[in-house]
C-alpha cells in the first residue's frame, strides 16, 4: 500500500510540472483566432485511429484511458499510468514562398484507477490549446512602406478528474470535472522602415485565462454475436465559462532598421491592467460507434459538432464558425495469444479525419484533412505489470493557397508510454 501512495504522489508531482510544457507554442498563423489551436483530449491510442473515441472501450488485451468519453473509464480493469510527448513538423506555404517549423513538448500525464469491477476514476493534465505565430504585412501608405507585424504565443492547459461507472449490463456513464488555465500573449507593431526618425508603435496584450469545465459521456454496449459487440457512444459538455484577466500596454519606440536594434520605450500611449471579462465556451456534441471483437479488432466512426459561432469575449462575438468533424478508423491484433512471434502481438492502427475548423478568412473556410496510423508495442512485462509504447503519426493538411491564404502540411508524431499494474489484487502467497 505504501508503494501505491508513493506512485500516486510521483504522478501528482509530474502533473504539476507539465503545465509549462503544455503551453509551448505552436507555429501556425491560424492559432491567432479564438483560443488558439484546440487540442482534443486524445492519447496516441486514439490519435492513431483518426481520433475515434466514442465507441472505444477496451478493444485490446490491456486497459486504456479514453479521455474523450469518460463513460469508458468503467472498462479500466488495471491501474493505468500513461505519459507521452508530441512533435510537430510543419511546412507553411503561401504563393511563391514557404517555411518550415518544428515543435516538441510533453503532451500528457494521465492516470486511471479501478474502483470495482464496474467503475474507475481517472485524473491527469494535458494541453487544451496552443498559440504561436509571427508574420508581417507590408502596405504602402503615402508612398512609403509600412510594416504591420503580428505575433503571439502561449496556450492553455487542462487538469481533470473523472469517474465512469456501469449501470446494469449494457449502459455506462461517466463525467470529467476539469480546470482550464494558462496565458496567451498578443503583440501588434506598426513600423516605418523608410523613416528612421518616425516613432514606431507596439501594443502588447496579455491574457490570463482560467475556469472550470465539465463534460460527460455515455456508452451502450450490446452483443452482436458470441465474440463481437457494438458500442454506441455520446459525449458533450456543459457550455462552460472561463475568466480572462487582461493587461494592455501600448508604447512608441525608435528602431535602427539596419541593425534591428530598438530603443527603450519613448512614451506610453495606453495602459490598462486587470480587465476582467467572461469567455463562454460553446456546447459541443460527439456521437459515434465501435464494432469490436475484444482483444482482436475494432472499427468505428465519430461525428462531432461545436457551436463556436456563439463564442464571446465579454460582449464581443469573435466571429468564429461552428465546427464539424468526422473520424473513421480501426485497429487489429493478429494473435493476442501468440508466444513465438512478437509482431502478432502488436496493435496495428489506421484512421482518417476531417475537420471544419472555426476559422473563416474573407469567406474562406479553413478545413483540415489527415491520415493517421500507429501501433501499440508491448514491452517485456512481469506477472503483475504490463508495459507498452503507443505510437501515432498524423499526416495532414490545413488551409489553402487560394486568395493569398496559407496552406499548412504537417506530420504530427505522438509517443506514449503506458503501464498497467495490478495494484489492488492481493497475491495468493506472501
């Protein structure tokens, strides 16, 4: 028992350190809109099958933590710990020019503990959104070039604790109570490179955001035959509100455009701090299904919708679009009982996904398409502890080259380490 509590304490300490990494910046100009690049509550096991999660319970021989539908926690049979990292290689293209970016961060720490044969709790921390962009527009004003420079960085993290339980033979229900927190910084500069005596201006906005969240899920499982079953799933949220405390500073400065050296602020034209406003997160809904032969294979599909057109910052509607998403995918194991071939024990995963994001620029929807693949790789285990490495790769595209917009092509790699342990199963012999 002492070992158990030491392990729990170790996880809590790790959870307290991830928030810095979870707010590491992305590299996308589209992250300037809304709350940034939203990150789904998915571990590599689900990312590799296109994000499929509504009908995902326990398709393989080991316990998984499916955060997107907390009703699935009731399928956790072994104490489960999952930690992972994420890398993103991205090529941003605009007509005639392109550039590459690379980002890496610690992506999640999650924990699941069975309470009894039909229920379990889960807790952890992971990114909620990421912001990272920097670009320059050049305009002619009065015959001279004027540079308009925009940049931003930061992000939000989410801690959660959830509980899932079974009702009767077929129905499972669960919920997550969470806390979202973090900082997003925005900078806007106006510079006059052809007039060294001109005063350039910069506005810096810092947003400290925090608030509670609540989401819930349902799964209904029914047998199709002696060996296969159908799982119907739904998950949604309660339309949560966040608090934003903002500070704004506007200054003017001189700049040597030959060396790039800026002077200290010449004067301050505006300053305001601790401006409070509400951010209302929209209602979201996801439905889906999974058909599985336990320990052998799973196929399914999810459909999601969120009413981001209702998103407001204070009394201001931010002009976002409603989002839609479709995910299809599956996984299989050749032979979970194999003892002579390692590759027959591997969980092979594939998926496809499409998302209509909440970004619309000059009547151009910014959509995202991706192909996913991955594997669950078992490691050498003991009689009471089982280890796996879960790998997921997402190859996708977002945006368009039309109308002078930006197209992003990316490869996102997720790597997770999963431990299943029989903490609460008493040994037969001392």
